[in-house]
C-alpha cells in the first residue's frame, strides 16, 4: 500500500504531529495500519534512513495504491484497537523490542518491511 502526503495545513496540532519530517507530494510505503478504538487511524511510515518508522495520522495522506501486501494480518489489541500489518510484527512486545534493538525483532522487522515494499 502506498500513500501520498498531501500536507498538514489546516489540521490541528494533534493531527499534524510529526508531519514536518514528511515532504508534501511525496509517496510513502505504508508498513502498517493502526486503527485506534477511540481515536485516529494511523499509517506507519519509514520516512528517513536514520529514524525509526513512525505513525502518522491517515488524514494527512491520499491513497495512491490500495494493494495490501500478502502476509499481512489483522490483530485486535487489548484496548480494542486494530493493527493491520506484517504477521511477524503481531507480537505485543515486538515494537518495544525493535526500539531496544533486540536482534530477533530487528530480523522480523526486515522480513515485514520486505513484504510491505513488495
């Protein structure tokens, strides 16, 4: 799945948070979709070689390719939120372990990223 950043003008700060790191008009590969039970839908995007992939409000984008990568799964989280992404990342402790550079999580990130990129 790919999205194009349409800009953050006119949105509240909570919606546009982090958008300054994105380029208007640029296309990004969505690595994961997070639908909050009581909040906004978000796309996980890798926007920099030197930064961890981040969650951005989906209202800041238009979908440029709606093809969902093979091997993605839906996970219902403890609070009712839903995550759609690589099945390798569905473990509750995955993102914390990835941020901590635990080798198993770094390896699973590479597998899931590869699937998302096609």
